[in-house]
């Protein structure tokens, strides 16, 4: 295993150097968006009565619930503040990490850069390992910055931590998914298309589950975005839900490694060239 991961550190440093601006902009931008949304809602709904009215209006609209999700505590300032970012924001986070994973794996193979680098001492699993380390680090930073931003905006720390961890875990799951789709397809475009299709399906499953009365149905529990909502940040946090995306991440990463071990550089599941 050590030989197959030779060069991981060098590839990680290269990825950080290449994406230092892009990745920083996305992480800071997403965390700032959450913080600004929280701060704006504090001023918009200063009283509990105004929050209850807004939350009940949202929950009464099937179209809004399908798009954003359901508010489980109508008196919670944090729940009202983050309703637009709990599901939709998690999907955006997922897309960013999905694309980042594919960018440093399949796209590098397709361009021929990994083949060039493999002329030196580079293990076959090193590109995947360095990418997953990059995604994991970025997810942790995103979770911490989002927690700080929401807390600084005046929301409770426990709920802010749950919200930040929810985003971070969605980033991990879909980043690991990108690692899998990069092994299945032969082009970066196909890998992104497959990943986006799966992400869209999970979003729809979450929407179907949220529309069930009186609460979320079985379908919500089939979606990482649904798990993020069922964590219920600012609405009586259910910390045990974090186990689900953690297990999914471990499973997807293991699958990505298994698939990479079965194929040659530039190929898909197996090398089909003559």
C-alpha cells in the first residue's frame, strides 16, 4: 500500500498551489453567504411572532418545501435564517467538491498530465489519495468557517456547529462520489454528468420526503441532503445523524480505491484497449 501511494504529498502540494485561489474563494464565499443570511434574518424577523408567521407560510407551500425543505421549529431564528441554505446550500457544496474531485483525478488523466508524472516515482493510488485528502481538508475548513460565521451573526453556537458540520459532511460525501465517478467513466465530462445526475436524484428524494405529512418520509433517509436536514440544526440538533454521511463517505472512498485498483491509467473499470 505504501508504494501505491508514493508521491501523494507532492500531488497534494501541487493541487493546493493550483487551486489556492479557486478553492479559497468557494469556501470563504459559501461561509460568508451563510453568515450574511443569518445576519439579515435577525433584522428581518426580530420577534418570535414574525418568525412563526414566516415559518408557517413556508411550510404551507408545497413548492417552497420541495425546493428548500421544511422548518421543524417555527419559533427558531436559526431555522428560519438557514431554510434556503440547508438543502440548496448543501447541494451547491456537493457540486463544488464533486467537481474538485474529478478535476484532480479523471481530468488529469484525460489531459495526459498524470501519465507524464507517472514517468517518475508515482504510485497508482497517489492521485486519488491526494484528492481525497484535499477534499477532506476543504470540508473541515468549510464546516469550521461556516460555524464561526453563523455564530458571529448571532445564531446559537450548537445550531451553528450542526449546520457547519452538515455542510462539511455533504461536501465529503459528494467529493467521495466524484472519486467514484472518476473511476467509472473515461472522460471528465462524463464523470461530472454522472455525478450531477446522482446528486439531482438525491435532491429529488429529499424533496419527496419533505412533502410527506406530517413529517419526513423514508425517501428523505436515502439522500445525503435529506440527512443534512434531519440533523435539524437550530431545531433540536440530532447529532447521531452525522454517522450516516460519515459511513457513506467511508464506503464511497473504499469503492473508489477498489475501482482504481482494477483499471489502468486512462481506462475505466478495466482497460478495454487491444
